[in-house]
C-alpha cells in the first residue's frame, strides 16, 4: 500500500522505539536497517528507516538522511518524521539540526518542530528545558554519556549552534490551550522567520495536542512519543484506512541470547537485576585476547535460559578503558565482540535476540544480516519485539535504548513472546 508517513531515525534502537509506538495502532509497520537498495515494493502505511548516524559527522548524517527521504518519497509518503533521542544527545557540532534543515530544503518547507518528550519514560520539556524524571538533563546521568555528554538542559541553546535559521519556543502555556492555540503560535513564529520551534510537553495529552496541530506539516521532528498519536489521527480523518494490513506474529523456539553494550544507568540496573546466567566482557581483555573466552562460555550455556553477555559497567570503568584504548576504539572493540557472539548464538540455535544500547543494536543487526523488520508488541514503552530473517531463519529481535525499560526488562523480554 502507499506509505502515509515516512520516518527517518538516527539509530537502530530509536527506530524500533518509534516503530513500536506507531504499531500500537495495530497497523503493520516496516523498519528497514539502512536505506534499502531496492526500490519500494509492498510497503506498509508506516515505513521507518534506521540509520546509524547519531554520532556521525554532519555531512555524512545529512547524506544518509537525504537518501532515506528520497526512498520514502518514492514509496508515496508526503509526510515525514525525523526521529532522534528523547535526551537530545547531540553536541554543538552535532547533526540533529543540520539534518532537519536539509530535509526542510528538500521538502520545500520553512518550519518544523522539535519535541523529544516521552512522558512514559520520564522525558518532559518545560519552558524549553528538557528533564529526565525530575532532574534537568544536565543533572541527569546523561551528563556523563561517553560520546555525547549533555551539560545543558535548554533545547534552544543546544539547537541554535547547529542551525542557520532562528530558533523559537511554543511553551506549555500555549500547548495547554489546545491545538488551535499551538497552530496560531507556530504561524506567528513563522511570520517572524522562526524556522525551528521547540515545543513543550509534559503529558501524553500534550503530545496529542502537538500531533493534532502539526500532523499536516511536511516534516515533524522529535522523540518517538510525539508521533504516537498520528495513526489514530490519520484513521479519524480517513488518511489511513481502517482495513490496513495487521502484523502476523511467528511462532519461535525459546532459545535466546541477551547482549548488552549500553553503560547507561538504567541498563546497569537491569544487568544487576537479571538472575539468569551472565558473562561480562572487558574491553581491555577483548583488545588483547578477542572474544574467545566469551564464545566458549556461550557454547556451554542452555540458550533456553537466556544467557546475558554484557560490557555494561560503571562510568569510571568506561573512562579508564577509553583512556587506554581511545574513545572510538573502545566502543568498536565491544561492538565487534558482541557481533561475533550474536552470530555464534544464532548458529547455536538462538532465535530470539535482545540487544541493549544503540551502538550495540546497530552492530548486532548488521552482523546478523538483518535488513528489514516487522514490528510486534512492546516489552516496555518504546521497546517492541521485531521479526526478521537471518541466514534463512525467522528470528525475533528487540533493540533497546540504554535508558528504556524497567529494572526487570531482561526477564520481561524472555516472557513477552511466551514459551
């Protein structure tokens, strides 16, 4: 069918987060890993393209996003969504703003919104400042992110150095007055030449107001949650047919492997809470000896028990490894090790895969040769099971953003698909 909404995400976990929220509608959602090589064929109403561009240089990120936009336009989409992290993790030299401006130019539009709020996961925006729970972003664990340490909470200050046109705000007082008030505020800012508008949101009701006011914009940008109301709005106005195809869930054996490279505070707690078999990867040891010991450990496990292999550790240990190996190389060593372990697990019979962390998810999906996923039910808000093929096998895979999920996430994932 013709694609109604074309989505571009800057990493793999973010893409599944967005796809999972869109799939709450029950309508089939397709997710492509990278821009597909083939022209669009048998597309879904909602198509999501996952890039690996979150920390890419601006020129590379822009080129990837423009290629994704062209493919989605060929699929028939006329509305588009640029998805980035709900913690807006991007330095002043980052690519969130430049990608948005490039997409705006290609679409011939002169205004878009920025709303990385996700109230279900504790992300809210008030007076232009992003909060993680009750803490400003700059006082949250994101302040020590190993790649994009967030030392400012004000989205307008974060965005302004990245873009060439003015940045403005539609605050909570406007949003609380409803969609018409928000549309009027956007129009007033547009008349002043403001191209980039940060929009406050602290509740799901705010997200619905924003989606209703902005659903006809050629381009919306934000975290996944502001896109969540769009399917229902499209159904209401007839843009989306009520008989659009639904997802079909395959039956799979219970053999599972859990792979975690995220060092976020939430994932650290999830690793500690998991009571199944666990094996820790040390980047310094991997750099010298490779993943042989972990491969041997994995081969001795009962995969039906869901063994967890993790490089997740405390910030001080991350900094120590980065100091010795280099920031980029430390991450690449872990990703390479987890990729080999994912392939080994598949060859040992695993058909369910959990990957925690954006970079880990990208590395694991690429190692498994996953090119396209169909989105299933959520394990936690923004974290769905997905279905794909790898080396001729049907598999289920979930790609978890580091800070998502409750402390029992790994056990929850094992139970979510049934025995």
